[in-house]
């Protein structure tokens, strides 16, 4: 490694530029990697067979065709993508007022039944109602009614999905949360903020230069990211409500890989201001950085532990890129990953018990997870060009970027790797996913 060598995030400016896959392959013996990103509609393709999928029937909501959003389809896709449920279809017309014989539905092989309706009010808002029945226990579990603006109908469908998921599993649903990702279409890059299924939302930034490494603030109001619009890697923080944005790390050399602390007051970043890329922290509004690592290697991709006491990062100090851990104020670092010679892009589950990362296995780059208490490692994906995993805020799903049939796409996977959902975009290469927090 040469002194002054730029961090992987800035190397994507070299040559024809973007793409973590090309970057990964070219830097296998040199350094670490971090990838790159028009408005497009997604559809969800679900594959795999879960070990304990519960059968559930979501009937078509009465008059949903008049609402402009197929509410029942959104709910079905959400619950199937979770890996917990398997949809049992029905053509029977049902709504929340229907008299249902639960033993009959149980005999049809479904454990739960959802039915509802949509009605347009005089002021243009929509009255959305539904019920959830447990056919095994033979009882009604939920009966809900809500009035929403027409523009919020998809969000309402996601919230219904969350209510059903939590009622049936005891875990909080993540369908009403958001993801950020980057789309590269031709020479332009766009930073999107959308629903967790990849649809809806808005474009936060458009640029002719690469945008990489979006990271959410804990309150979900801000995004930090790296933009090359100044012809170098600069860290920005943008308010997603007002759209206001500011440079917070624009030092000599490259500025990259931002990550918020759990309290939202501090950013961990990778800076090359003193030569080799090292880990620093600085106030989220900008200011003087504090250097945390003092190595003769490239240190990059910092993330905070959920309790804020530790920082995990990637370093090639041992000869190849591996994941390390140190205190949040710096000091000695201990190596965390030992399987294989190339492990990058760490992300921790919200409970801190599982580390997801990208591991090179032969010539393939795959999403893997490390159970922190046992040290057990397993690969989750069967693709070969995976990038930048990010946990859902309930810790039950991971979103990542990969390459399929010549296109860059987003995938979600359950933690056992058995249920994978492909979010297929109609145009452009989709990269750099980051799953936002609860609280929307």
C-alpha cells in the first residue's frame, strides 16, 4: 500500500468510474471497497422456501381497484417478503363486514385471514378498514379503521402490514420504514428515498457525478452520503424534510464512508487528510475531526455498535481487508473476522448480535453473517457480486445490492438465506442500499 493511497470510495472516479464490483475485483490485493446510483417503479420477485412459513389469506379489498393502489397486493408482497408467511389465494369476495366461518377457512389450509375495504369520502380522502382473523384459535384479532389522504394509501397499506405482522409474530414490522439507494442511469446518478419495498418516495439528489454510501440518522430525518460533485469525495448531510444540505467533511484528500452515532450527534468517517485513509469522528454539523486510528494501513468503512460504545471498521493492517473493532474513542483494535482473506462492508443488527458483511469466496463476493456470541459464519446469498448489506430496523431482513442478468439490482434476504426478494427496477443500475430506522 502506497502512502497517500486514496480510499476505495474515491477510487471509483478513476477510469470510467463507478461500480463496486469492478472495484472489488481490481482491489482484491490492494485495498477495500465501497460502491455507487431516475425515477423507476419496482416490482417484487420472491424466491426460496422458508422453514416455518405460516399460511395466510389476504382477500382483495372491496373497491380497492377504485383507489389507485392494490392494497391487498402490497400487503401480500410485504408479508411474503418477510419470509414468515406464505399466501394462500382466494377469489371469494370478502370485506371486514363479512361473516366468516373460521373452521372452513382453517380446513382450506390457512392459519389467518385478512379482509377489508376502501371507500372514497366527499373530501377526497379514503376510509380504509380491515379485519384479521386467526383461524387456528378461531377468533378475531384485529379490527381497524383509518382515514388517509389518497397520496398516503401505499403507506397505509404498509402500516396495515406492520400491524398484521406484529400481531401474528410478536415482532415489529418494517414495511412502513424507508430505504435509500442510488440509481445510475446513463451518465446521471440519483439518490432515492422510498418505501421499504422500493416504491413511492422521492429523489433526494441528482448529479452527473457519483453518489455513494448513504447512511441514515437515527431519527430518520437526515441522510449522510458521499458526493463527487466537487470533483473529489466529500461527505454531505442532507435534511430530508427541508432538502437543506451541507458539506460536513471536505478536507484535503478523500472524505468517505459516513456513519451516524446512535445518538445522532457524531459522524464516523474515513479521511485521507494526513495520507493513508484512517478513521475519524466529527460533529454531525461539521467541525474539527478527531483521529481514532493510527495505523500504517488503510482503515475505512466505520460503523458504530448499537450501544455506541464501539466502532467496527475495515482495515488491511493484517495483509488483507478484514473487519476490526475498537472503542468509540479509539485505542487498540481487535480483529473480528477470520474466515477467508477478504471481508468488508460491515453492518450490525440492531441488537448487536449479528454482523453482516461481504466476504470473498473464491472469485465470488457474497453476503455473509457472523453470529457474535458463537463465532459461527454462514453465507446467505447465491449470487457472486454482492455489495453493501444493510439490516432492517427489526433485524429480521437484510437488503443488499447485487448483479443479476447484467443489471445492478437490490435484493432482500431473511437471516437464514431461505427467502430472497428481488426488487427489479425498469431502468438503470440500482446500488448502495441503506435501510432506514423506525419512526416514520
